[in-house]
């Protein structure tokens, strides 16, 4: 019989952590379901761009996507903006407790009325700050034009630091940094490195102030219509692909940071505890300000997970 | 009908002007807020202009959809007419009418697809990223603009059947240039 | 097979004379309705999101700026300045025409607009001075083509949009080829003028040159705003275009006072209509390129070409022939939007630099605008001179040959395009 085709579209290159994880998922799923499914990968926005892929999924034009979590706010599920909050996850362990525990499941459920089924969370990693001057204390941000991706939370974050946030498309960032249209930006190290932004930034600060991640989602109608055993097979494959995705994200980030260091042209600075406390002091009010958008209960539930793991 | 014509013209000219002013203001704002002037800088940074780009894009998309309809009425859409211009008049006319009706059909279909798309999007309460306008409102440009365009194609077809004349945009015409030529004679 | 059906359908529809945008759209609809399982709703989505990109918005802004400039006396002042500089050589006024076209090209993003702005002033003056009509028309038709090679350039924005190449780099890359081509066109003009002993203008002294420069300075300053603004990091290319529009408005209405506030709405309307036409082609071309990517046509093309063992040299030759052929029937924006998504992936596979490839396409487009049957510059020049297209075609050929030779040079010497952007960006 002819295999069920699943079109999996994403906006990054094949050799990025997300691209590799998508390829791994394809391998695993096709192997275990022995010719009953065919996963077609469309990397690099070949079919749909960042701005249109969610609508394309809702229309059923593609079946599977892995958009960044920030995309779900505009879709009407503002709770997902919790992932953008500065210093919400004191460590990876807290993050995983959230994404793999009831909070994460609850969040994915909220996508269902939008015609979307969430399957998994994939890491991209914690973000570093970069600019053409050392960024050690919040005062160093004063008046800097900082590129962010479009998000109310990130806007508030940069303003809390005294910076002037500028929304720019990811593809424009390199040139904007080079010419000085913007002064700095925030990224997980792997994005900074693969986009060569370190070439045009003299200073990188490892602040781990924010998190960037993806959710793998499918069209709900398509998913519910699949034979139960295929669904199970895909879920198992997704579970393994997720492990791989998270491991590789960490690896790539470590490698990228090391590579940036090695160039000798960009200074990589790791915040010490005292400085980190200052950053937290400046940024924690953002969590409070965003309570009305994201939900007070959700934010405190994430806080409780951190406390449970011994963070204060 | 005159009212619709004026509304159309007024809308696209206004969108053009406003988008220009908005980007101008946003750029000036970004520049000024980068200057380290005490107090003023703080005040400027507090003003948020991050919506400017998004608004400009949406204004231009709307301008493009309605401008395309206006373009049908004024004959601005370019086609490959070398071949049909070699034909005798009755045959050429047949092709012209075919082309116009094809335009009406295409834009009519797209308008309908757009309407159904808007309807589906409206079920999901999604909004734009910065301004948080409901996306179905933003996407209304597709059905509205396309239906208007379809209507314009039919209007032009009707006029062509009756009078044998097509609106023709002269791409080489620039207004106010006659005076320039006169002045240029002195060059 | 699908590729064949798609292209045959497209060309058949195009040849019936319907708008190119409509033939693109109808091709996609027909194909989607009958042959694939791509949901038809994605058409409506693409029709909106196809132009939902800030980079594209440079096009309406540059058109608006250009229209304020053509209305105002910017062109006339540039011609006066150019005449004072080169007018005393053989074919003085014609050489001034080339220089003025190059100057105007540096503030305008369109070629036909450059022909209109410079041609409509300088051509009557040339005829009065005793030049044969065809000579003037030949000079200006071809020099006007510089409008899309010397930055800013609407065609470069189109290329950047369909291939994700940096607009800033493309603009920078256009500077040297633009100046070179201006020089070659000037040389051709000078040679012909000396041969036929065409008139010279009296030599201007430096005081006169200074005065002419000062009068044209407001227009020339726009070059600084656009290019300087982009490279100093004041603006992104789209923002630079918006700034240019505001600036052009201010000098046309308040500084040169060549235009009254009452005329502004008409300029806005005309610019909006012209932009809408281009944006409508872009939307439908995006739809079309969505179709050909869904059908994996670029990949298939790429593998055919590599299987044929074609290297960059022969590939570029094929590209030139293909684009010159397309230049016979279509105008540049449509050619770039239809061809770039197909040719670009192959070019990348063969290791051709995306910026170099873009400049090569732009030079091709310039040639296409200057020869019949479809050549917008030619039409415009024919409108100004009231010469027939056939007559004009003969008049244009010496410069057209120069352009073709230059095309060969740009094709096979990437350094001409890449030297400056590499210098600036590294
Ligand atoms: Na130009
Ligand atoms: Na041509």
C-alpha cells in the first residue's frame, strides 16, 4: 500500500540542531513503521516562511512543524510566552521538569482548540548577549539598540535593561550588526555562531538570561485520523528524536561558544555570581509585569518546580 | 460609482503617504534615542516604535491589493502583447476580451479562496505579532481587493465591448514634464 | 513532465497578452486544481504573505522618491552640472547625457524613469544643437539603463527578495560595474561623435562648474543619504528608501519649489499604482515559485545540469542566452521573479557567488530594456522623440553592442562585481 506522507517543514538549515533532529525523527519513524509512513522534510523555509507556516499547518497544507515557542503567543495562546521570561528557568533541570511534566503537557493541550496537536519540546538553548562593548552589568545596556525577535516579553526584557529593543528579521541581523543599525542582540550560542554574528560583535556575555526552544506540532485533524498503531510508532520515534535534539542542542552550543572563543576576536565573558544577581534584580520585575498576559498561576507553578529542585 | 473610484484612489494614496511618514518617524526616533542625552534619551526609549515595521507592511499589502484594482481601471498591468498586436483587429479583440475575462475569473476565484481563508483564520483568534490585530482583519485585504479587482476587470471588459477602447497607462508619461522640457531647452 | 506542463501553460497564457501577473496566477490555480494535493487555500495565504516582508517595501518607497525627483527639476540641474563638466569634449551634450543618466541613476531605482527624466530634457536640446535624432535617442535609451545597475535599484531589491541575498551587498556591488558601463557608453559616444564631428559646448570654467554643482547638490545629496545611510548603519535599505522619499518630497516642494503641495496627492497616487502593479507581480511570482518548489523543479534542473557535466562557464553562458531571450518578451521585474528562483539554486550548486550572479542578471535586464520587441527604455525614448521603434532599434545598436561586450566582461570577471562589496564588508 502507499505510505502516509507527512510533510515536515521548518525554517532552518539541515545542519542546525533542529534540522538534524528532524532528520533523525524521519529516520527513526520510517525505520520503525517500515514503509507505512514517509516523512518529507522541507528545510530552510522552502515551502513556507516563518510567518506563514502556522497557518499552513492549520489549513492542512503541511502536517508537521517545529516553530519556536514564541510563535504561539500571536496564535492566541499567550501562556507560551512564559518560556521567554527572563531567568524563569534557573537551570536545564527545571526546564525539563516543566516541558516533560504536567505543565508542559497542559500547555500543549491549549493548542488543540487551534487545530494543533503538540508532540514534543525541542531545545535550542539558553541565550547569550552580544554587543561591541563588554556587557557586565545592566548599566552597560543603557541606550543600546538591541535586536530581538518580535515578542512583547523580549521587548519588556530589553527595556528593563535600559536598552532600546529593535525587531528585525533573523536574516537581516548580520548586516544590521555589521553596519550598526543595531548594536547587539541575544541568541543561543549556536545561532550566533552559524549566522557568523561573532564576526561583527566584539563581546559575548554568557548570561543564560533567557531560553529559546521549539515545539514539534502536527495538524490535529490529520493526527487524530491516523491509525492508532502508527500514532504510537510516531510518538516513540518522537521521544527518541527529542532526546537526540536536546543532547545535540547542548553540544552545538558548547562547540559554538568554544569556536567563538578560539577566534580570539570576540571576548566571551561569563557572569560571576554578583553580576548575575544584578542582572536578575533588573530583569525579575519583567516576570511580574507580564503576569497579566501570561497568567500568574502559570508563572508561580514554574517557580514551584524550581523550588522543588532546590533553587531559591 | 464615482464614489467608489474616489474612495479607492484616496485609500491607496493615503496608505502610501502614511507608511512613508511612519517609517520616517520610527527611524528618526531610533536615531535620536541612540544619542546619550540625559533625560531625553530615557524619555525616547520609553516611546515604543516597534510596531512601525509591522504596520508599514500591512499598509503596503493593503495598498498593493487595492492599488492592483485601481491599476486594472487605469491599464497599468503589463502584459506580453507583441504577438496579439500582429493580429488583425477582430482577432486581437477576441484575445483582449479573453485576457480581461481571465483576469476577472482569476481574481474572482482568489477572492473566494481568500474569503474562505479569512473565515477559517477567524475561527482561531490569532493576532499579529506586534500590534496584536486579529489576523482575519489583516487578511481581509485579499478577498476585498480581489473582488474589487474582479469587478474592475468586468467593468473594463464591458467598456471595451461597447467602445473598443482599453484604459492604457503610458509608462513614459510624467506629469509636469512639459514645463521641464521648456526649461530644459535652456540647458 | 510537470515542469513542461507548467511552463507551456504559462507561456501560452502570457502570449495572449493578459497581464503577466494574471498568467502566473492562473497557471498556478490550474495546476493546483487539477494535478496536486497541495490545498488550494494555501493560494490565499501566499497571496498575502508573499509580500509580507519589510525588505520588499523598499520598492514602493524608491518609486515614490523617484517620482518626486522626476517631477522636480533635479534632472535638469544634474544635466547642467554634467554639461559643465564634460560638455567641451566631442559630442559634449551627448556625453553630458551619459553622465547625467549615471547621476540620476544614483538617486533613482528605475531605468525607464531615468530615460524619462534625463531624456525628455536633453533630447530636444540635442536636436536643437544639430545632433541627428537617432544619436541622442541611442545614447539616452542605453545610458538610462544604468538606472537599475547603479544603486539604488528596484530590480536588485526584487532579486534579493527572491533569493535572500543581501540588498546592501548588491547595491554596493552595482557601483563599479555601473561606473564602468557609464564609462564605456561614454567612450562609444565620444568615438562616434568625433567620427561624425558632432558639436562641442563651450568649455565651462571652474567657477561655472562650482555653481552648477551647488545648484544640483540637493539632488546629489540623496546619493549620500541612500548609500551613506545604509553603509554607516543609520538605516536598513528599506528605511533608506523611505528616507529618500521624504527627502525627495522636501527638496521638490520646499527647496527647488518645482512642485506645489497640490500636486503631491497625484504623485502619491501614481506611485501607489505603480508599486501596486509591481507588488502584484511579486505576489503572483511568489505563488508561482511556491508551485515550482513544491514540484521540486529547481532540484531537477540542478541535477540535469550537473549530469550534463556543465561547469560554471557554460552554465553562465546558458543563463545569459536565456535571460536575453526572456528580455525579448518581458520586462525585468517579471523576468527576475520568474527566473531567479529556478536559476539561483543551480548557480549556488556550481559555486557561483550570489552577489555576482545578481549583478549579471541586472546587466542582462539592462540589455533587454534596450532592444525590441519589448524594451521599456526603447518605448519611453520613442515616446519622447516620436521616433518609430524600428528606427530607434537601428539607432541604439552601437551602444547595445557595447553593453553586450560589457555583459561578457561582467559574466566572466566576478571581481568587477565583488571587489567593492568584499572590500567594504571584510
Ligand atoms: Na539606480
Ligand atoms: Na527587450
